[in-house]
C-alpha cells in the first residue's frame, strides 16, 4: 500500500524511466477465489496539517477510485480506497455471537456460516471491519469470541449504525448470502439480553414471500469492554525503566574494582581522542534518566559532578570521576529521554554560528529511548547548527532506533522537515569488544569508527556557511638558546 509515487523530473518516457519513491505501510490479507475482494485490514497513517500529504482527505467522502494498471492493453480492474479520520477512542471490545435456525444453503449439507461486520461511514456507505471464522455444517453456529477496537467498529460514535451480514461459505468464493441485521455499539453494550437477539433478514425473500419471517437469528452471547493501555500509561504510573543497580554485576553500570564497565570504556576510548581538539579540555558532562537527591526529582539533564551551575569537568579523567561519583549518589530511573541533552548542547551551538566553535555531543546509551519523536525534532533543528552527535550503544539490546537516528541510509526527518545535513554517527559497542581481552586495540578501533564522520560533518557546516579557516599562526622560530625539554 504505497503512499507516494513521484515521476523523475525531465524524463519523457514514463513506462521505462519512472522513478518511484514509495513508502510501504503493509499488505492486505489474501481473499481467495474472487475478483471483487473487500479487504478487512486497515492502514493507519499520521496526518499533519502543515505538510503536503496525498491521504485522500480532500476527496469527496474520503473516497478515491483508481484503475489498476500494469499489463499493457488490458483492463486490470479498479481499486477503491476510503479514508476517515480516527477518533482518539482507546477502548476495545470482546464480543461473542451465536446463530439459531439459519437458512440451509448447501444441497448436500447444512450451511457453513460466518459473519461480516461493517462500519457505516459519514457518507452513508459501509466499510468492512471484521470477519468471523467459518463454522462448518451447522445451522446453529457458535462463533469464537473476537476482540476489535471501538475505533474500527464505529470510530468512537456509539450510535453509528453497524451492519452485520451472514453468509454461507463456499470453496469457490461465491459465498451465499443468508441475511443481515443492523445494530449499534450502544445497543451491543447492553450485553446478553432480549435486546441483542437479532432477526437475520434477507430483503429479496422478504419482498417475494408474504409469510417470510426471517432467515434465523443471531444472538450476542457476551460483551466485554477493555481500555487499551499504552507504554506512557506505565511511565506516568511511575514504572521505572532502569539499567539496573550499579552495585550488581548484571548492570551495564556495574562498578567493578578490576576494570571499567562498558560505559566507562566507551567514554574513555572516544574522549581521549576528541579531547585533543579542545583547547581548555573542560567538558560539561550531563546524565539523563535518574532520580536526584535529596527529593528524588527525575531529571534528563543533570550535571554528573553534582554542580548544575558549573557542570564542567577537567579532561576525560574528570568526566570519568564525575560519572562514577554520580552512580553513588543518584538512582537510575526511566524513562530515557534524549531530546533534553541534545537541546541543551544545541542552545550553546546556536549562540556561536560564526565558526569559532564547533560542538560534539557524545551520548552513551543502552538503546532505550522514550521520546523518539522529540529526539528526531531536536536533531533536525540541530542539523543547521555547528554541532555533531556521536551515539555509542552499549549492552545487548536491538538498536533499531539508534540506526534510524544515524540517518546514513535515510535522512532523518520530523513532521515533514528533513535534517539539513547528517550530524549523527552511531556505533554499537558490542561490535568492538575483543574476545581475547585486548581492550586497548578494540577501543582504538571504536574511537576510529565513532569519529570517522566528524571531519566531514564539520566541513559541511563550514562550507555551507561560507566560513573560511582562520589564518595559520606564524611558523615556529626556535629560541636563541636551546632549552632542556623532557619528553
């Protein structure tokens, strides 16, 4: 189900030279033996007013009809797509139905009935939203309970019409229509009662048979509402996302008396290289995701040395000391938000755009990120500033989110805005752990790969801003008397 298709500029031969830029959202289910499928599976797309999006919302009734193409000279049919704005309803409902005395449709057997549920649309049409399983060879089926979001059933409108059709399944796809009935979420919410026993009506039979009553009945057996909870509900409720107690060997922050932990090794490996490019070697060191003393306030932008007015540490050794000191004084705590520290450095970078300073933010993380959207926006905003972001992922987690932030394959974007340039470099720490224990060599490789993109990122900023290098200092002239120098 593609969202975008753009033809290459300046190319006349459409069939041979069309450039397709497509975003893949998913596949529908397969419906066997039919040329007129009605697909159940839906695709949810985000809508932003300020962006240009071909999402059908401007089409009459949210309905778009297009011919299918692909085989020259042959009509391939038509695809009909409908779009509707979703409500913010977070409820789901579990329902179960049974049938009684349904019409017999099979010559040699009874019937193989199943139900099809349709949500009514704002223009009076109906959209399929659920199919039950087929119950074989019975006129009194009991279908399995199923769960469906209320948004899919009625888009949060409790009085909107819900239509249910009853069919007899046939192997060749030409399912026989038994009958139909209508209801609403409000009626169904009454649960099992006389109000939820529905007569199945076949309009054709009703029109030609005077004594026709119905084609059987369908009864609601159970109706149970459940509110869907989200990840943020747990976070708001105080459930921590911790990297473990630093005193325990299972923690990535474990303070071993014999060797540096993964955070410490990554910090030292990268820091010892990059500190040589800083004149005063005073580094602000920030932590994120911890409860701070004395009141247990959760912070995503706290000074590792405990001094928010002066978070600077003297050299990488000073940063290391502050890091280990903070592990003894704070309680590691989730969620893990990246955007505050990125915005913190960006504020400094925004105040110095003349090329006299360039900022490099080193983030060491276990890969958990709770504010992906805000982090993307922070990176896009920072991409026009004199700064680079290095991310080192430690631990065994999957780092899909970090790879996405890296932007090597697809330039990172936020709300339709693409980053001006690639400013993020990510590497997983585990790829550089030497199994033989030679940490010096493996950390040298880590530092090399982590810092590989910084020079190009630095140059891209300077060149796009037209900033020229400052004049080189005059060549060194040795003094008249040689000095004793200790190396």
